[in-house]
């Protein structure tokens, strides 16, 4: 990752990210989960490209 990409990602993390500990199964250790609440699919795909993560669509309960 280049310096300007890391700086951009840092800004995204500072402004739009939620970091939490989660466990999917009852007898499982907690693990970090980082989520970005954004409707901008291009932004999410770019962050996915930079980090090797994944994009999951969630239902919007506000509409």
C-alpha cells in the first residue's frame, strides 16, 4: 500500500468505521470486526481492494 492510499484509508477509518469484537458461535473466541456504514459502493470496493476484505450488503431498516 502506498503512503497516499494509507492516508486515505486512515481518513475513512477515522470518519466512517465501527470497530467491535464479535463472536458468531457461542463457544468461539471474540474476534475484531471492522465495518464501514456507507452506501457508496465504489468506496467500499476500493477499501476492499486495499485491505483484501469483503463487502456484505445489509438491509437498511431506516427506509
